[in-house]
C-alpha cells in the first residue's frame, strides 16, 4: 500500500524550485483576477514560498525581518504595496510581472502570454 506524504513538507520541497514558486504565486494572482481568491490565502502562499526559498538562505534574524516586512506590506493598500511586494519577491529570487490578459478563445502560448513589464528590478 502506498503511504501518503504530508502536504506541507511536500509543498515546501516543490516550492524550492523558483519556477514552481513563480507558477504557484501566479495561480493565486490569476484566481484573484477572476474574483475567486480569498484575500487571506495569498499572504499564506507568500509565506510558503518564503519558507522554501528565503529561510534556507537567511539568518534567523534576517528571516524574521523579512516576514515582518510581509506583514506590514500586506496591511497596506495602494501603489506602494505593489512596489514593496516586487522588492520582497526579488529578495527570494522572483520577480513580479505584468502580461497581456488572454482573450476568450485564444490559445495559450500566443502573443498575449508575452511578458510586458517587469517590476522590482530597480
């Protein structure tokens, strides 16, 4: 009989791949665009990505400061929040991007999937 793997350790192991982490966060952002995201879930997803990508590369003090920044960041609204999130992700080796939304009926991989703007590489 196959034993099940506990979800959280399995997820963190998968999120150690930056491409997987980027896709994971993109999934949550896409759900938000469609109105399906519970806003309380996104900070949890960010913390999971941090656990996988940030904690192993930071001291305990640096990790605490980085998580504290996330808590402050998620408590604000407005334009500054976007730039702060981009900088927060950049410290984990990720970047926040903007792309053209896919039109209904348009196939994936078309021109609409081209990355237009990168934020946080300043």
